[in-house]
């Protein structure tokens, strides 16, 4: 296990399926106990192939101010034979021009500047007959971060799309046909996907899905809860503050499913701890295909001091309400993506309770996964406004930012999430003194 005191990222990608030349730098111990090796089967949705089906249920009575099936950032390039369009949830290709008979130029433009470098794109291609086309993409004022993926089956499964990098241009040749295909920066996990996943997770359990409140544009922000009347301690799980950070979502799903799996370990854990999951904090940004921000152009993971945005206000108010009822926030995990797999933690000498808890937890993960390089990066940034710091300062407890690499193998992401969730439960239930190294 590597623990950095300085801002150095030194982890390898270890990706079998997404190892590509887009390697730019972007941001965003307990007793050794064996963990059960069979992952939970709570939800079929926790996979790289993303379902696009929509069961509306909870969402029907809350309609956002923007139509839920269209996108304000949509563009299209059409001629009589070929059509490129981004007119769908999470679609984005800010500027599209036809530059030749079957040649197209797409420019990606951030929602505001300065901004973290996460150029998102997602568009569909369809032709009246099989046609070879060439697409050239460039990023206004920035570089490409995400290698293109393609789905030929309605976003159920994804493969890498061949491409070339020539300077700042990403060039790909695509065979268009009457069967629509989708090209995207990462697998598309839109707002409806979260609703479907949570409904499947809660349908045959005591867990509940409900609406915490509405986003800036009026979209529901959902919460999932597991609550035992005899427990007053809470583990909080957050996700999708930054829309393009899909590998964070791909980690959150199996992590949460493991905590709520109703295995013997999970049952014991859920008798002692309540769990609050808010998996999609920024539904407006997800819908629009934003690089970083919510509908107001704000980075939500810089708003945990000021609470100027309704999305962070809702969570802060809810957590403070729990504490006012005599409940206690015990630990928090916020899922994100960056170039490499890394865990941003609070320093052991910061003054939070159980000061060595995170190091014990992730140290055990490092021992049980010898082929995964667990990298800890402690940090204390009280003026930055990130969620990790908020939980430590407001509630005096550990919190981490759980980052998965953009190109980390998707199966590996699941294994890490399953293992880390099980070890977390074991450590939180153990009698280990987490105030000692």
C-alpha cells in the first residue's frame, strides 16, 4: 500500500480492455479476515453493459423544467444519407459540421471556464444504407481525456472504438448503417438508470428509495436507505457529483449492493449501522452531458463549505436533521473518477475519531488484493469545499474520495468494490482499536 503525503499519483492502470494512448493527468490495519469470494447478485444492472430501458414510477410526478428526453446541448449533422445526433439524455456534441461527403467535424465545448479537463461527448449515428464515414473530434481549449466507446445494441454493451490521435484531433472511421449506433466518451449511465437500479435493489427488501428533493432544474435527487430502529449510526455513500466520472458509478453500484446484499455479514452490519446512499447528486449535469458542473455551472464538489447550490443544501440539511434527531454520522464515501485508482483520505493526525480506521481498512484491502496497488493520498483542504473535508469537519469522522481510473478494467472495478465493501463491514464490526496504528 502506498501512502502519499505529497500530491503524487503513481498508480498503474491495470486495464485489459481500456488501455489506450489517452493518458493525460486529470482530477478530480485490522486483523486479516478472509472475505467471502462470491459477489452478491442483488442487481443485474451492475455491469458495463448499460440498459437504456425506462420504468418511470417515482419519477413521473416530478418533471424537470427541461424536457426529460431532450438535451439543451443537442446538435445534429444531417444529409440525405447519414445522420449524427445528440438529442437524447446525456448526449453531447457541442458543434458538428459536415466537412466532406462522408466526413464530419465535432468540436467539444465546456459549459464554462476554467474547468476540470473532462470533455464529454455522446452521439448517435444512423445511415439509410451501410456507409463508411470519418469523424474528427477536437476539444476547444483542451485535450481529449476519454477514448471513444461504441454501442451497437441500444447502450446495453460497449466496446472500444478504433481511433487515431493526430495532434489535438481524434479521428475515427465508423461504419454507419440503418441500425443506430452510439459513440460516447464512457458508458452512458443516465438518470433513469439510477432509478431502475434502485428499484431493483429495493423491490424485495426493506430498503427504501425516496426523493430527497429537486435539483436546480427540478429533477429528483433520490436517496436509498437501510434503517434499523435500534441503530443510530450512519454510513453515507455519495456519487456522481461530476457527470463524466462513470467509473465511479461503476464502483458505487457493486459497493452498495455488497453492503445491502443480505449476506450473513451484511445482515449483521445492517443491524448495527444505517446506510444512506445518494448515488446521483447532479442529475441536471448528467442529463446535459456536462464536463463538471451542475445546471448553474458550479462544481458541486467545491460547494461543501458555502452550500450555494440546492443539491448540496439538500444533503447538508438532511444530515443535520438526522443529527438533530440523535443520530450519528459514522463514515462517508464519495465515488469519483480520475486518471488512476486512488483513495483520497484525511490525515491520521487530523483529529477525527478512530484515526487509523481508513488505513486499517485499505491496508487490509491491499493485503487481500496483491494485484491491485492501493494508493492512499491523505490531504487536508479546509477551504476547498470538498465532501471529504465536510464530513470530517462537520461530524468529526473519517471520509474518503474513492476514485477509479478512467480506463481501469470494468471487471476489476467490480472486484475492488466487492472486496472493499466486505472489508469495510468487517473493520467496522471488529473490536480493533482504530485509534492505534
